[in-house]
């Protein structure tokens, strides 16, 4: 079946630097992508989303880029802070027929911020 | 703001025992979901509900049952626990289905160990 994957399972970044977390997806029919942040001992929290008809979307200190040609999604975090340390998941939303959709999560990338 | 509340937070079971995980949301959301999270596997959908009195199977439903008797509550039951069900369980809710552009709100999780 289709799946969402991540290029790097762990990422260490110096405080103040920019972070880039990558995600590859294989289902060209996916129309909606979401990034979630999961801090230790907590549930995932929504960060930002992007529709398949967009290439870029910006939030507060975060930017999501979508490259449909190579089926690649990235999350950029500007001026990374210690509070950004967490596991980041990408998820893709795909229509699975009969009016239903399926949200498929990637395995996650652990971001560690070095003070 | 309570959001999505899961109880209990931790539980240890012996093989063959039964238990029920409770999820409650105070956001008047129609849709509720149960996921399990295992190392290296990401989040996988167990069962979901599109409204009071309705339930449907997700990606990994075997060994679990659910009930949605009240709109604000979604119960996940294990009738005969197995070691393979050792996992972290997350409940989530949303006001629209996964097909719409709507983010999921997650609870803080239940760590279940089956010995």
C-alpha cells in the first residue's frame, strides 16, 4: 500500500539555526498534507498544513514546502529554539473511495536542539 | 480548556485480561478516532466514529472494540489483552472528517503494557 516516509529519523540542530525536516510520500492522489509536533509524553499537536494545489505555506517560524514532482514535503523551522525539540510527523490525506478519506502518518523525525 | 482527555494514563495488564480506555472531548466534535503508536511505526488508526452511535474499522482493528454511546465519549475496549497490544494509545477528535481540511486534536495518550 501507499505510505509516508521520512528521510532522516534524527536531527540535531544548534539553537538559533534553521531546521529542515523532510518527508517523502508515494501516493500522488494525496490532496492534503499536515505536520504534527509531538513532545515527550504528550499527544501530537497540529503545526501547519498544505493543500496539494499549493507549493508553499508559511506560519509562525514554520514553512511547509510541497514538491509534487518528486513527491516531497519539508518543514522548515526558523531560528530553532529548545522548545522545538520534539518528534515531528508528516501525514498525508488520501481519498480512499466511497466518500471516505484516510490519513496516513509517517514514522517521525526526532529533532534535538543543542543549546 | 480540557480538549481531549484520556483515562487512564498508564496501565499494566496480564495476558487475557480485559480493559476499557476512555476518551472524552469537550469541543462538541462529531468525529473521534483511536490510534496506536509503536516505535518505528508511526500512528495507526484502530477504529473511528463519525458521530454518536456509529463506529467504523480503521487500519488495525483486530482485537479491539469501540463504542460511541455519547457524542463526547469514545471508548476503546480490549476483551482479551495480548502482548502485541502493548503500545501507546491516542484518542483524537475533529469537527469534520479527515477528508475535510481539519486538524485533529489529540489526547495525551495511554501507555498500556501487556505482560
